[in-house]
C-alpha cells in the first residue's frame, strides 16, 4: 500500500510553516535538486543500467497535476523548502541510442506496490503507432514486474500495461498529448499462481479514494513476477524502442494509495491570550504542506510564527491559510477567528467589566465586579509570592454587581486574580486580623 502523496499569493510573507513531518516513500524523485543540463547518471541515486551512446539530461520544465497554476493536488515531495519549482526529465526521440536508468528502493514482495508520476507528451519524432514501454517497476532493468506503455493513435496518446513478460494490454481511452497526466501503475501480489494483478489509473480524481475500476488492466493469467520489487527502470530510446518524446516528473514509488491522494485540507486553529499576546495552535488536518497566519493587523503581517503581541488592545480577525506546496502558490483552505486581547497589569480595567476592592467592618477585603454582560470567570486569591491560596469562585456570573469575599484569616498582602472570557485583571488586597 503506497505511501504519501502523488500528489492568493500574499503580498508580505515573513516565514512559512510546515505540517507535521511525513514519512519518506520508497522512492521520491522530482529532479528539483539537480542542475539543468546535467545527466541523470551523475546523480547518486541513479545508475545507467542499460548503456547507450546518448544520455538523459535534466530539463528545466516543471509539471504538476492538475496542470493549472493554483490548487495543484499532486506534489509528492513532503519535505520543507522542497517544492518542485523546476526540472523534469525529457525523453527526446530524436536521439537513436539513449541508455536506460535504474533507481533502487527497499524490496516489497506482498501487498501492493504503486508507481505514480506525471506524464506530458512532447513532439512526435518517430512513428510510434505501435507503442512501447518506457518506465517499469521490478528487480532490475531486465526483470520487470509491471510496465507502462504509450503510443500515438490519430493524434492522441493511448496508455497500456504489461505484466511481467506477458501480453501488452492497451486502454480504450485516448488523451490529449499536451496536457499533464497523472499515471498510477499498481502491481498487486496475490496468493495463488498466475493471478497477480497489474493496473493503471489515468488522471484519477484526487483527493479521493482509489477508483473502483482501473483504466487499463493487465492480463491476470500471464506469469506472475517472482521475487521482490525493488527497482525503478526508465527505458529510453534504445535503437529498437518505439516510444514518443515525453516529459516525466514527480515520480513516487510506495505502498499506499492514501498518500497519493491525501485527505482534503481542513483549516482550524485554537488560540489563548495573555494581556496583548495571542498564542495560536494549528489544528488543521489533511494534505497541506505549509501554512500562514494573518494576524489581522494593518499593514498585513503574514507568518507561520504561532504567536503575536499586539500594540493596542482590541478585537482582531485572525486567519489561517493552508497550502499544498512548500510555498504559497497552491492554496487549499482557510479559516478565521475574532481574537480579543487586552492590556494587562494591576488595577487595569479589563475589557467589559470593572473591579475594585472593598472592605467590610472586620477589615476582610472583598472583590466587587460590575459587568454589563454575563461572563465566565475564575477568581483566585494569590499570596505575595504569586501562589494560589484559595479559589474564591469559578463558574458563570450574571450581569450586574457581584461581591466575592475570601475566607482567608491570616493577615498579609494578597491579590485577587480574575481570569474570564471578558478579560483578565489582578487587584491588590490586605487582610487584617
């Protein structure tokens, strides 16, 4: 079961925050860290396992799915600051003898193995109406469990699959060559003999569950692959190949559909306040990579920092926005709260209530609170060290004037501390014998 994710702008951005760390898939390749025009065999994870006289080079283009500027659902790289903003590989069929390239990963011999990637056709330089395979998963460049095929039919492209060394099976749907296509190849191990399944999903709807029916289904009765799947092989235009030119990007191999298509973004956050400082906790869920808070101030201040100290007491509209990339191009959800902060300190009137100390005949200090609205409060009596020595009251309080009296008899200096949904306040009081 594969893993992870096969997949507006703000004027001022101070910092970018990231969702919780995600486990790395079996293989993840977006080509974004490579130098343009460098050859693939110079990269540490790749080897030229099928020799040729021409080499595959890194191309400057970038491809996402869907192929729109915003809200791209498939960007498989979960690491911070690793959004694939450029680079892919290009199969140039004008060459006649390109090599083949291998990239290994941890072996899998049960369940399902998924290969997901983005495909966009290039200029057709050869007669490719019979088609050929160009990318596979298996044990090596000569031991394939499943292959993806492509061919031209009446100006469009058609995809197919092959199980092990069995029969080529072509789909019935044709696709526009110049659009980005998300292809998901699946090899499913079964317990019987010659019953393993090879499936291909083309442009699945994501986020969402796996489609019920594959777009192409391999011949189940063909011989099963024996051994473990541990290698990705990219086959280029060796002299006998019959493939079109094509761009390939954002390759992922793993064992869970859920990570190809993460849950939709759902933005949420909580906040606590202390005087003029608000502290936020991002409780969002789904497949987001980054987030920004808008603290609701002028001029705008956008940041991933989960706290903000306001210059003036008041109510501010704080918003949290989520993005499916490591930047702020691909917005996916947002939510807003009204957050109230107040000025703190002893004898500072808090928000919508007033409070004062009064003394009865035996010099026992009482707390008088006057409020125009109902509110919820906890009233503690603190000693001179700031320690709570008594909880005088905790609960709902009706509007109007209310008197609260401590039961403390030991003389000394104390503080009534009020913590409420209408604000906080601390007042000094003296207990006399």
